[in-house]
């Protein structure tokens, strides 16, 4: 039942209208009124929306467990956190009012776990999720059956918490929730769970599994644009890995439009992979730093911290800036160890690169991570004169990357190192270096001139372009004149047209 209240309600009137609707039309109608205004007010007037939520009768919270998490989400926003368009657990089907003891415990676990994720504390979120799973497994079967339609919603949140902490149980839990959602005929939940599972597999380099989960999400036959960030970012990564950069950028922009929510770090990492020069990296870095102001996770052991660090390192390398202090973070994850190894290789500390990457080449189970480690290990081994080790490591890495189609990972080492290793191993270099032809700047220009051209295609002023490239205005003028001469143009507009006609990768400000 929808509220009789119009869409043009004054936000200040909502906390008063909610209890009035509850008295006349019932708790479900009052909750529906909040749903009606959620997308707008969660951004423009979260304090009024929170007050309205607190004005709901207790019956509404028992019938709709997601309201507890919605309240927690709004508390976070009102306290200065990042707003999203809609809380992913806001809408749940009603549950019976009997057998509340088990449900109340599970709701509490879920709210606390979600709250820990909101605080960027994935370790605590996963710990609580594990407790929730254990409690649910030990609960009487008949009591779990009574809340069968609610369990997929709760378990989806537990799976997200496990995923955020990089728990090995996350993938299996997503699969279980998907089965539960389908068994209880909840296609929207099934679609969202499938999208989260798809991202988990894509990020780790299991592209075949990722594509299966993407297809499962689409096969549910429903659209859910408010919650599709995970699906869009996953498909963007898959396209980036396959060198479809324009397609990937379009998907990332769509994800930005609907709101990234908890998938901000994955989106920024994929954007960093999409960046190809100092100009695109500068734009991506400004986006990343804005997110990091709301989510200070650079020292976090969770997935968001790992992806944020990886994005930041790649961006800074593209901009010609080294990142310090990485050796102190190698204990956080194997990924950080590989990143530190890659930086050591760039700095010609080949022994450090060799040692840091060695253990990961044997221990990593994920194709993307293992291949990255093998490539860095191969490059370091070659530099140290260990030809046999370099050849063996490169052959293994190349086999992994070709099988999974992870072309992006070839950028873990420099193009020259890649070419030397491919020749050393007698490998077919066409597939290994194909990504270079897709991402390569205009060949007649220097790297710096390509950076200038990329920034000219944005709406940045000349002063802003000079600042981005850390050069003076006069230096920029000189470089621009030389650039125009090489391109055979006489204005910025003509240079931009030339860039677009040449297929020069577009960037967004």
C-alpha cells in the first residue's frame, strides 16, 4: 500500500507524517512512505529521513529487518559519512511476528556486522558474520524455516562482510545465498548476490566463473539499477582485461551515476587499470583522494584497503611519482607484497623484488595475483642473471594470463621487460603485447606530449593542465606549440578533434 502523501513533501514534515500514516494505514504503509522518499532525502536531508525512520512503530522493524540496517546507514551519513542513493538492505519482505527470538538475534548480528563495514572495519564485520552463521546453523530448523524469506537478505549481508575481509568462505556463502534467494522466489536478491559473486571472482582473475555469475545475474530477468554498481564494475573489469577500454569506461561512468556505495574501491581500482598515462592518472587520482577522505582505508587489511593501495600505486607510477612506505604494509596481504616487489623492480632493487615476489609465486591461489607475482619474479630474475628461473616464471605467468584473458596484468612489468622475457622464453609475443597497441599513446608524440594531448581533451584550463603536469605555464605553451606542429593543427579544438579521430583514449574529469 502506497502513501497518500505526495512526492513533493517538505522533508521537515516526513517525521510527523510517518506516525500519522502508521496510525491510519498501518506500519507497512508508513515504511512505504519512507521508501518513497529514500533516494532523494538520503542525499539532501538524511537527518529528516533518520528522524522519520525512528518514528516508525516497532512492528515495522520486526516485519522488515532491513530497516535496522537502514537506520544504521543513515546514522553513518548524518555523522559525516558518504551518502549512497539507497541502502542495499532497505527493502525486505514482511516476516511473521512469531518466533522472534531467533530473528531478533540474527537481525542484531546483521546490523552490527553492517555497521562494522560502514566503519571500514572489515575484520570485525567478518567476525560478527561468522558468529551469525554459527548461530543460524545451531538454531532449531523450524524457527529458521519460519523466516525463510528473510534469511537470504540477512545472509547476503554476512557474505558481504566475509568478502570485505577477504575471507575464503565468501565465495561459497554467495553461492548458498543465491540458491536460497531463488528457492524463495526473490529475483532481486538473487541478482544482487550474483553480481557480488561475479566481482569476487573477476577481481581474483577467475574470469570464467565471473562471467557465469554475470550471466546468472542477468538471467534473473529483473532490473535493479539502484543496486547494480557491483555488476557494472565487474563487467568494466572484464572489458578492461580484454582491452575494450571504451566499453569499460562507459560502464564505470554508469556505475558512478547510480552510486558506487560499497563498491567505491573496486571502481577506483578498475579506473586505475584503465588509466594509460599521466593525464588519465591525474584525473583518477583526484577521484581516489576524494573517496579516501570518506574512507581512510590505506592501512586497512581488508579488500577495500588493498584495492585502494593498488590503485594509488599504479596512479603514482603513471604520474612518475614513487610511493614510499610500502615495505611496512607487506604483512597486510600477498597483493601488497607483490606491489612492493613491483616497486622494487622499478627502482632497480632487483634482489628485493626477487625475494618479495618469490613466496607469492608458490602460495597464491588466485590467477591474477599469482601471474603478477610470476611476472615481477621473472623480470627480477632476468636482471639478476637467473635466466632459467626467469624463463620458467614467465612461461607460467603467460600461460595463466592467456588462459584467463587477463591482458591487463602484463602491465605488472615494463614493456621492455615483457618483450625481453617473451623472447627469452620463445613465446608468441603478439598476444602478450597486444594490450600495448590498444593502450598506446599516439606513436609520433613523446610521452609528455601524449600527456598534454590527453589533458587538452578535458575541460581543464591551461593553468590547471600545467598544475596537473607539474610544469610552468610557459613550458606548457612551448609544448603545446610543438604538439600542434606535429599534429598539423593550429588550435586546441583541432587537436582534440585529431585525438578523437585517431582513437586516442578519452578521459573524464
